[in-house]
C-alpha cells in the first residue's frame, strides 16, 4: 500500500490565529500542481484522506480534490496539526491501516509533523525537509511492516 504525506500549500503569514492562516495564490497553484502529479501516481483510487483541521490544510485539500479521485473516506484528524506527536500519529495510522486495509492514504499536514512522521514510519532515515506543497511517498506492507521511502516531490516555480 502507499502512504502519501503532504505539507499544506504556502499560507499567509498573518491571521487571527495560526489555525486560521489561509493559502496564498502561490499555495493554491503549487497544491494544484502537486495534485496533478499525485493523480498520475494513483491507480484511479484514493481510499483514505486525513486532513488537519487548520484552514491552510483544509484549503490545500479543497484545491487538490478537484484533480484527484474522490476518496472513499475523508477525515479531519485533530492529531495531525503542527503540534501532533509523530509516534502517536504513526501508531494510529498503522492501526487504522491494519483494520481498514486501504491501498492508498493521503495525509495533508504541517511542519514539523510531516518530517517527523515520515522518519517515524521509515526507520533509519532522518526527517526529510518538506517545502510547502511537498509530497513524500512511502510503500508500507501492513502484514510484514516492511517500509520503503519511495520518493519526495516538490512543486516547481
């Protein structure tokens, strides 16, 4: 199965709170670009999408949803905000995968969680840097727990 971990698109610097920062026009454009790239990787299915409740992550998903297959299950997950604990999120993700058996999962989240979560899922690697709208792909075999970091892609421009 594939796990795709994405950092939200570029957000404005100022808002009443961190959770309310909206995407910039560049953030929308880069997220759309990455959605098109991700769509070419999918076998016409997207089983599960987890999105942070923060506005910029929600908007990133809204932009991407226009270019991706409709997920079988879309979830707003409070644990994947910037302050989420990678170890807890990885354990929760693995438990959901073990029960629901999705073939594809996309998480739309934030720094620093996206880097730490990637490293938590793929033993032996350093947390990768994620530019805004970057996506990392991980191959995960739930029965054997074999994991392979496949690639990371960044928007152009």
